[in-house]
C-alpha cells in the first residue's frame, strides 16, 4: 500500500510544520515503534495504515494524536488537499485524538492519550488554520 506521500510532507513543511518522516528515521520501524517515537517527540501521526486503530483501541497504546486517511486510490494532490482542508477546519481537534478521514467525513474520537505537554504553541496560518507544528509521517 502506498503511504501518505512526499507531496503531503512537502506541503506541511512549506506551511511551517515540523514533519519527521519514518523513512528518514528508521524505515524498518513497526507501527508500535512509530507510535512510541511520536509520543516521545510529541508528534501527531499522519498515516494511511489502519493498523494504528488496533494499536490504540484494542491494545491501548499511548499516542499524541493519530490521523488515518482512508484514501487508498488518491494521488498526492488529492491527499494534500484533504490534509489541508482537515487542518484548516479541525487542526485544534487532532492533538491527543484518534481521527479517521474516509469518504469526505472526518471522525474524531477522544481516547485516553498523551497528557497535554504545553511545550509547543499552536501556529497560526490564518484565521481558520491553526495547528500544532509537529507531525510524524509513516510514509516509507
């Protein structure tokens, strides 16, 4: 399965987000290790991998926030536009929550997660675009 993609990562960096890519850190990292890295660095995981749901819901793994995009057939431009729209409309709800985007709908579940750290202030990209600046993309 193709991952989130470099276009999304590039766009996030262009708007000032601090993006770490798993392929740059440890391309062999498993999903549990990715969650651990994200928690240690207070990053929201951006992924297309549904297995993160099992880790968070069934196994109770700690997380700083997860956004799963269920868009397997989308190209890089479409994924970038969806991420942009999600951040413009819901950026303040991603941190510490498990979120799934599918078929034009974003579902946000509030689960026990990483306590609020307060060490990173939101970045304002305009009246509607506010987000925490740290993401971990699992695109390899």
